[in-house]
C-alpha cells in the first residue's frame, strides 16, 4: 500500500533548534522539505564526503593497476593516513606523470643525435660554426644532455613507483575511510536540515511530511519537547513523497525500486506484488539457463552466510542488504526452476538415462525419476522445434500481466462508472491476445465469439472512458482510441522478447560449448584453451543476461504493465530524516 501522508509544520524556540532536529532525526518519520540554498556548513560537509569517496576511488584504482611490492622502503616514505594526504598524493602523482611524459617526448626527439652537450653546441653556433654538416639539429636545443634527461626520467619513474606503492598499501586501510561514510552523510543531512529551518525572532520552524500512522508518536513527543505542531492533509497541488509498504513477503521489492530510482506518484497504486512476481518470471526466462541461476543462487547463499552476525553480536544485516539478498535468492531460484523445466544447463541439456540394462530396482526408479524431471513432458513442450509453444507461453504471460492491470484498475473504480471502461480494456486486451496467436499461426484463426467480446468491450471503452463534462477538455482521447487499440496489440507482441532474448542466450552458450569441444588439437593440448573459451564465453553471456534483465524485465513492468495500470512513476520516494550510523 501507499501510506497516506500528512503535512507537518513544527515550531520550536530558535535556541533549541538543534535539539529539535536531533529529536526529529531519532523519530525517523519526517521527510523534510528540501530546496534551501546550502550554507557554508552544508557545503563543507558535502565536500568532505565527496573528498572521502574520491580518496577511496583513487586508492582502489591505483591498487588495481600496481604490479610492484608496496612494502618496500621507498614506498614507506609516504604517510597517507588521512584523506587530505591521499588527495595531495594523487595530485603530486599527476604532476610527476606530466613531467615524465614531457621528458619522454624530448628524449625521443634527441635520442637519434646521441649524448651531445647542448651547451657546447650553443657555443659553436654562437661562433658561427655550421653544425648542419654534422647533424640536422632542431632549432631549439635541449637544456641538458641526453644522459641527464634519462637519469631525471629514471628518478621520476622511481618516485612514481614508490608513490603508487604507498597508495596501494594505503588501499588496505581504506575501509577506515569507508566506515566514516555514514557519519559524514549524517553530518551533511543534519546541516541540510538546519538550512531548511525558518527563523522569525525567537521562533524557528521546519516543514515536511510524515506518515499518517506516525502522527500520534510525533504529537506525544511534541508535548514532551514543548513544540508547536500543525498536522493537516495534503492541499490541492501539493505532491507528498511516496511511502510504499508492501505486504511483508514482498517488502524486498522496495530495494529494487530504490535501485532503479523509481517511485509511483502519491495518488497512484502500489504495484509491488505483481512487479516482484512477474519480475522473477522475467528474470528466469531472460537468463534462460539453470546453470547461471545456480551460480547466482550460490552467490546469494554465500552472501547470507558472509553477513550473518557472529555469535554474541547484537547487530543485524542492514535492511537494504537483506532485501537484495532476498531478491537474488528468489530470482535465482526461479531461474534454476526454469532450467529444470527447460533442461538447459550452461547451454547444454542433461541427456536421458538408459534404464534398459539397469537391474537394481532402486537405481532404476531413481533413473526414471531423473528422466521425468530433466526430460519430461514439460521439457518436450517447451522444446517444440517450431517455437510455437514458447511464443504461446510468452503471449499468455503478457495477456495475464496486462489484464491484471486493467481489472485491478476497474475494481479500484468500482463505485465510478468509468470502471466499465477499464473492464472494456481488459476485453480488448484479451481479443488482441487471440489475434496475436492467430497472426503467428499458433491458433488456426480468431474465435467467432471473440468478435462479440471485442464489440462489447469497444462500446464500454467508448461510452465510459469520459464523463459528460469531460468531453470538451479530453474528447481527443476518444479520437485516439484506434491508435490505443493497436498499441494494445503491440504490447502483447512485445512479450515475445522473453522467448527471443532467452533463446539467444542459450544459443550463444551452445556455440561457445561447440567451439570449445571441437578444437582440432590433441586432448592434452586443448584442455587449457578449452577452459579459457568456456570461461570467457559463458562470462560474456552471463554479463549480457544481466544487461537484458535491466532492459527487458524492467521495461515490461515499468512501461507495458504500468501504462495499462496508469502508473507514471512520477513520484519521489519517502526518505525520512534519520541517522545512518
């Protein structure tokens, strides 16, 4: 559900403004207004946080590229214990790199002429001696000999190696800087909240939004602290933040919304449940390989174990971490299940076991069970060589997804006659589903009864989309009805991407398998290249599968489904003023 919000205006004495903000931060329920010009304190806090993040990135990059030994004596000459020292070291390293690059260019220019003395060459030129017969020297002579420049370059390179080594060694301690992030963010948030304070003499005030169910606790604290409090419903034209509270089983999807940077508008619906269910299905079909799903599941289980509090510790996993681990566990489990249904494991299929020669009853029954799992009727149905069954499945998933959106909207408007238009759209979507299956040859034709369904649905949409007083201002929407109907057909067809992308992933994996297994080399010689081809090929395919999820699984939920449900994703998330440490 989307939690109803209340507009909050809080008044306190100006001298206790900091104390008020601290208490409000501890309540963890107020989304404060933002937009005031940052003060010097806020700017300084932001710069300190940005500097810490930049220092960690610098150390990580240098450590990843450094190939030497960071424990040498020359590396220990640098003290990089604080952020400012790291940033200064990075700036100094850039200066050294520029100087070294300039020296390399000069050395490359004069190396063909040997290690001559520039001062002597200038004296000869001043005496009128033409050196062109000896060498065609450039007009501008270097300041020092070639040997001196090479020595200077060697010194610069040694200093750069030592500095990079010191930064690589400091990277091992960068966790101390990362541990300060929450405190730095708290300082920045507190300074930004102080900027939002309004002042009038001895009175200070701040405004924001609080969930409706948090009002009693805020009122009780207001009595204790001596605050003035005004709590009211949102006025027309105001846009409260969107606070989503899905059912407990589906709460992890809030982390997915946050990661994607999306939130429904305050006046729209919470689609967390269908979003998470269908996203898991899309995830499984787009990855299309039970072996890849097993890898993700193993990583998720490792993450659960790695972040488990030690015996005697009282802290818990952060909420966002728990949510992402839960999501990855659910999505990867769905992918493994899809691998079982389609018998696809790293681009290969588990062949049926020959039980004809098996005399042991237990082993024979076990083999028959495995055959029914990996090579049963479902595998044969999904593996239809004409691909009609897979396309039929994709279209069926699509029509169910879109009809849920339309029927849900109709039920929400059940006390308004416009609900009939939503039910009419559900009928049109169903008709387009039948048409789509007929177009690709899955059905022999469109059933006759579906034309009656389409006619009735069209009447409902045309007659009940708008009310009488809306015809002048929104009548153009009825003129767009033919285009919207064709768009519904396109929406159904777009779900075939689940089959197309999943099939492409499987075919790519199969091709890499064939490439690795069919190397024309002796067995002892082809093991290494075979392993490399499999690792690189499946690694690339795995990465592409992740990209397809971001593109296609997100699109089907946030575009096709959301357009039919009326979700614009134009809201902004509820972010309470709270301590991060």
